[in-house]
C-alpha cells in the first residue's frame, strides 16, 4: 500500500511539473511582478513568519508542558521540514517527533498524549477553517464564482466530522467505563492482528488508554486556556499569511476581497490535507492561483503572490527545519560526548535532573 501511495504521488508530481512547463510563459510574466514588493511589506512578511514560528512553538509547548518553548520550536520546525520533503511523510515526521522528545526525557505516555493532542487540534483547525470558508461562500462572499454545491458538501462533511470527533473525545476523557469498553474492542482487534502477523507487538491497550486518559484530563484541566489561546493565535497567523502576501503585491480588497482570499486558502488547504503529496507542492500553487484568478485577480500578479507565499510557507520551513534538526543532532552528540567520561555508578535520578537543567 505504501508503494502504491508513493507511485501515485510521483505520478501526480510529474503531471504538475508538466502543467507548469506548459504554462512557463505565465511564470515569465509573473517574474516581473516581484519588483512591486516594497521594503516595508518585505519586512512585514518576515515579521509575520517569525511570529508564526514562535506561535507554533508556544502551541506545541502548551500541549507538551514538559517542553520549553525553544525545544518546541526546534521540534516543530524539524517536523515541518520532514512533512514538506518526504512523500507520505506521516510516519517519518512522527518518528522524528518521537526521537526528539525521547532524547529530552519525556515519557512515552506524555509523548502519546502530545501526538494525539497535536493531531486532534490540527484536524479540528482544518475542519473549522473549511466550515468557515464554506459558510462564507454560501452567504455570497465568493461573489457567486464557485458552485454552491461545493460549499454545501464541505459544510455537511465538516459538521459531521467535528461533531462526531467532539462526542468521541468527550466520551474518552469523561467516561472511564466507556473508554475502557472502547479500548477493549480495540484490544480484541489488535490481538487478532497479532495472531495473524507475528511482527505485531503485544500491547495492553486498556492500560495504555487509561494512563493516557488520566494524563490527557490533567493536561486539559491545567493548560486548557493556554492551548486555546495558542491554537487561535496559530490559526490567525496561518490565515493572515496569504492575505498579507496578496495585499503586498498591490491587489486591493476591491479586486479580491479578504473573504475571497480566505475561501481560496481554506478550500485548497482542505484538498491538500486529503493528498499524500509532501507540503501540498503543486496542488497548493495551482489551486490558489486558479481560485484567485477566478475571483478577479490579474493573472501575473496572482502567480507572483502565490509563488512568494509558497517560498515563505514551503521552502523557508525546509531550510529552518534542517537547521533546527542539525542543531538537535549536534546537541545530542555533544551530550553523549560529555557523559562518556562520567562515573557509571552515577544515580539515574541525578542524570535525569542534569539533563532537564540543560
């Protein structure tokens, strides 16, 4: 199955590259638009990107209180770089996240809770922005350019996903008996897999679920407002980026309204989430450009704005993520070198305290 996904992704990438080559004249025309960027807008976009990185770190630290903000930024940027460069990057990004968190002494239960929280919140933010954009389209914010049936389908799917997810997590967190029963069902399915495939590890899902449920309840009770505020701030930064780039190239609200930019961003982000292509490369560029041009933006200016947006949100995180990952690897090698000469009888507790003080 993984091989099929990789082949499908490669085929899609080839088709996208072919589409770009066919429209190379449009790229040449767009290249002349980059001179329209003023220095104040360039500084503003850089500042917005820096704020976005900081907010991502604050959010990651909120759902993983054992992480400092600095380490959370290193972690999040490294994972983002993996997501933007590897086809079917989910397992790779998860492996990077787990390796980095374990190296900082975070327990497996806390890592599991953090992974679940990050994925649940990310999915909720995705469907909330999709719901908001679809509702805005139904209210006529897109100027009637898009088919209303598209917005209706997105609204229905978003409402079903959000409501069912809310009910499921409410049951898991607030009702231990129901959570144990669900874990028992999962345990039986897991045991069946284990009887068929010897490589499936033996796991007590009931015990794991209960420990994770207790820790998740504690996390929500102690840090719920921190999680909410950082989530809202992170989502606001994500939405502001395409708006700021479009305005930086001189496309005013009379040509493309702010709601139309948000609608284009939301719909494209939803489509990208359903594809295995790393970082949504190709799909994001073509989708955003097509929608913004359809909303009335000049083609060459729109293409230049979309390419700039992708440099900031796709290419730049790869560079910063590589630096962050290299920094972590260097700190790990330095830490191993500094501990090689220690007394082997040093108590484990002292070693843990020393590591946490770094």
